C-alpha cells in the first residue's frame, strides 16, 4: 500500500441477529451503517493503524480490489471512524 492508504478485509455482510434475537436479513434497509473489517495492509504514512487491527468504516468510502481471489477494500486512514487493537495492556483496545 502507498501513502495513507489502508487495505481492509471486510467483515461478514449478510444476515445478523439483534440483541433481542430477531433475525435481520441482509436486504433490510438501514441508514448509514458503519462496518468492521480487519486491516490487511497499510501504507508508509499510516500512523494509527497496524496490520491485524479491527477498523470501523463507512461502506460508501472505499474502493474494492481482488487480490489472490480474495476481496479487499482500500480507503484512506482519515476515513476510519474507530480502531480496535489487541494491545495486550488489559484495556478495552478500542480508541477513536
């Protein structure tokens, strides 16, 4: 990856279950919903994200690319809304 670009392996899109146990189909209309994905690559100017972190982003802010038969998303670091990392320090690992 170059500059401030991040390559993300998107999370599973599709059916999901609410806290109350209601199954919500993938075709249900929702507002602007943010999604989580795993960071698979970062450019040399990215400062706050590492490979393996979980990143929260808007699905409308990305470009899609296929590498080795697997689909990845490419976006800028500034388009991330939150990052969750396993820092091993006993905290929540979530920062905005």
